[in-house]
């Protein structure tokens, strides 16, 4: 157990503030330990959803007002930090035919890692942005302290507002978001004490959970990693408890848990490195996805059931090299949709491409 920060609110008062009832607490489901054997999953209709000749990466998926939305970063100059990067948002009714409904960039900044959030009947897309200036910076000049979150948002999925700077995110590399009790929560990693050196990232980076009432103005709610903070996906349980999967640099990922008021955290190492982690729910169970690396084998994007704090892989998606960052939508208790990016295919000139892919998931009978 690690004490991270002190918040002057007792657990019962905190839960009441979230609007969670005592009856809810009494029926808290054990989502990570659903009864019965784990179901097999069929992966079908694997398809390339998007490629425009640029480097396309870092996906997310959502269903909003009877349409599917797919977002990702696209950049003509490649994976690294470039001011030419932009965020693309596609929409479709069947997840097979897509149309672009919005594309945005931020002047003198690299936009990347877009993530959806449905909050107060509005669809948000959050992106972290590296400051570049007029040209692409050298890697040794990347400055996390100049990082800044931006958002696009829409009330109907057709008309979009953006880009807008997110107050309270300067110096934070923002990542996945979630909601609980009328508030939005956002993962953000930052330099401890906003230290000026060294640049880039590393052990001095901590991970914070940011909180917002409107999805645009943010404040620090709690810290959940003191060192080696990195990409973290989290889910709230009915009583306000948190379960999370955090990338840990090049080490194995961690499973994290905390109860309100998020002053203490339990951490457990998982059996693999996970890049671009996903944590979501499907059919009453937790699903963990991302780029796995085990025993120095080639990195691939995979999906696992999380049961009793153990990963049970049920799908390895076509992928290699630069890949991962899956998005996921539960269509029904037996059907789901997954997105990811990969560079396993080549163009007509036998050069690798980095494209966006989709697949349908079906629980086996």
C-alpha cells in the first residue's frame, strides 16, 4: 500500500457526493471474477479501415447517438513528434463504411493519442500535444513541461468545436478519460515538481488523475504513480473504486486498485509489457488490450480477459512492428468491435505502411 496524497473527505461523504447509494454498495459486482469458464472469442471481418499514405496510429472507438466513431492521429512525417500531425474523426452507422466528420490540428504542436469520452450528452475527443515550434524537434529536446491537452467536442456528432486548450493540463501528457458521479476524470502524466531536467520522460514522471465538472477545465484529484508514470487506462466500479492498467516504461505493466478517497493504491505486476493499454468491460468481465511483449518476442496487439488479477489472452490481432493502441465498443453481451493500428502490411512498392484496422468479436457458442 502506498500513500499518495491526503484528501480531507471521509469515504462515506465522498461516496454520497458522487451520488452512489448504499444499495449500490451492497451489490458491487466482482467484474474481474465473473462466474463460469472463460468464453472463447471468434475474431472475424478483419479489415483495413483507413490508410491515406500517412502514418496513422493511436486509435479509439465509441458509439454515440446510434453511430460509431473512430479517431486516430495521422501524420505525413511519421510516428515521432511533428507539427504536421492532426487528429481525424470518422463516423459510420455499421462500422464498415466511414466518413470523415472532423479533422483538426494545433498550430506549432504535435497532436497524438486521441481518446473519446461521452460526458453530459456530449462527445469529447481529447488529445495530448507536444510543443514543436515551426519544425520537428530532436528527441532530446522533447519537453514534457510544455505539454498541453486540447479537445474537440460535439453535441450531435456532426457539428464539431475545436481545438480548445484544456485549462489545468499544461505540463501534463493527457491520456484516457472516464466518468463517475457527474464528473469527468482524465489520466495525465507530468514531471515531479515540474522539474526542468532531464527533458523527455523517465523515472521522474508521475501519473495524476485529473477531475473536471465540464470536461474542459481540469484540476488534480489524486496521484496514482510516484515514479515511472505512463499511459494508464482506468475504470470505476459502482462504489467509486478504481481498477487500472498502467504501462511502466519498458517493464511489465501494473494492475492498480484504489477505493475512495484514492489516498492509497494497491499495485501488482502483470506478466507482460503492455503498450497503449486498454481496460474496458464486455459481457460482465474486464478486457485488457494493448501491445504485448513477452520473452523478447515480436510485439503484437492482443486482447485478454482479466480474471482474479491474471491475464487470459483470447485474441492476437494481425500486427507487428509499430502497432497497438486499441479502441473497443461492446455492441451486445456477445458481440464487440475492436480497432488498432499496425505496420504489418506493405504498399505496392513493398514499403511498410502504418494503417488503422478493425475486427468484429463474437463470443463462441
